[in-house]
C-alpha cells in the first residue's frame, strides 16, 4: 500500500468510514501485535493491547497530522499502552509466575530448526527483559528488538538521549548477565 | 580511559561516535577483562540481531480484526459520555483561560470576604492541631454598635405606648431586661 493510499484511508476513516479503518487495521495489526508481544511475552495480553491500541487510534484519528508516518504514531500508542501494562502491579505479580515455555503459535508455525531456535531465543530474551524496570524494558525493546534509532526512541518516549542511553545501558547489562548465566546453565545440562 | 568508563561504553558501543568507538577499541586491545566483556556483548548482539527480525503474528488474524471492529462500533454506539465531552473542551486554550480567570475571581472574593469577616481563624505556629479564633476588632465593633442601635430602636418601639405613663414605661423596660440608663 502506497503512502498516498494510506493517507486516503486515514482521511476517509477520519470522516467515520469504518471500512477504510478496517483496511488500516488489517495492514497494521500484525505490526502492532508483534511489538506488543515483545513487551508482554504472551499472546492473550498482546491481543488485548492490540485491540486497545486500535480503539485509541480510531478515537484519536482526528488529531492525526499529515507528514507523520502512521507507524511512528502507532509506536507511540503501543508503547504507552505497554508501559501502562508493565507498570500495573498485578501484571508484575503475574510475570513472576510466567513459565519460560514456547507459546502454541510459535511451535505450530515453526517447522525449521533455525526458526524454532530463533523463536525460542525471542521467548528467552522477552522473559529476561521482564526483570527490567518498565522504562528500561521499553527502551530495550524499541532500540534492540525493534531496531529503532536513538532519535526515534527518544521521540516516542519523550525523553532525552542521555536518559535513554542510561536506561539502555542498565537494560543491556542485565540482559547480557542473565543470558550468560542462562547459557552456562544450558551448557551444564547438555553436558550432563 | 579506565575500565569503569569502558564498561559503560562497551554496552553502548552502537550509540558511540566513531572516535569514541576507536578509544574503546584501543582500551580493549590492552585490557583482557574488558575484552571478555566485549566478547560477551558481541554474542548478545548476535542473539538480538537474530530475534529482531522475527515477526510474531496473532493466532487468528481475521478474528482479531473482527474483534477490533466490533469494539469500535460498540464504542460509537455507546451513550454520550458527558465527562469525555467536557474534558475534550477543557483541552481548548480559550476554555482553559476562562477557567483560570474564574478561579482567580473566586479566590479574590474569598480573600476579600476573609478580611471583612468579624472572626479570623489562626493556626497556632507551634502546634498545627490547635486552631483559635480572634475578633476582627474593627468590623466587630462596627457590627456590634449597629446591632445595639437596632435593638435599642426595637425596644423603644415596643414600649412606646407606655411612655405616657413613666412608671409603666420603666417597668416595661425592666421587664425587657433593659436598664433605664441605656437611654
């Protein structure tokens, strides 16, 4: 879909055309779900966040300014939604009991060894990231898993580059240490 | 460069300028501990680059789309939300200014009323739980004299008919608990 086509759909949706909005949902929901999954690490919560994100998008379409990529705006909405999710104390408690196992969707869809391994790695890293503070986790997901630039992350989170780097440093340090421990354990188990 | 600085910069290697990267690399070539750290970061970066390309999809894409669309139509048909409507207007700059103006006027009226009141309340400085009231002397005096004048006039009226007979008028005033001298 071309940028002009997308803009046309946005304009129609701004005037209440739900079919035009449906096309936007169909185009972007995989992306939104994928980002949300990196934060939550589980399918039901990622689906809930995706739903909330598009409802917010529908309600705030009037505020959309031309020239801004819809994905940039979506990133901002998803990140805020995920930050709220991470900050909620009840979720924090739940996270402590999350088991590190592959979700059905991943095992079902993955047929090749390399893919399984990568998806397993994603699960492990997502799980390890849950030990970080919400802000550190958000910076880590956006910069290292989503591959956004420093400027983009700062813009989405509305923080300075120094603050962003400081959070990123602590996040990477923790993930590196945990990954090293995880691999050491894994090696021990394999040898035994 | 010391190891402490290097430790942080190795973690933020991708975010450094090329000159800063050169400084870190030169430190790594001389320090074994930092070289080990850089190696483990390299491993982590490989892991991250492998997983960053993975796109996770919802189990049933079309079902999720339908759910979203159904939520949207529900939210559209929901009853008119007065609070949201008010809040949306509060976001307007003019409305904010009007509300600020009203607040200032109300505060001024409140402060003015406080200075006019015959009673003033004070918070004891050393004990915040102890509150006492003092008379706003000037206003209280004015109001008291005005009250006395009104009361005097009322009583005179009440006894007016008896003034033709002085004894009765004195008795009347005594009965109404008012000393003769006050006249």
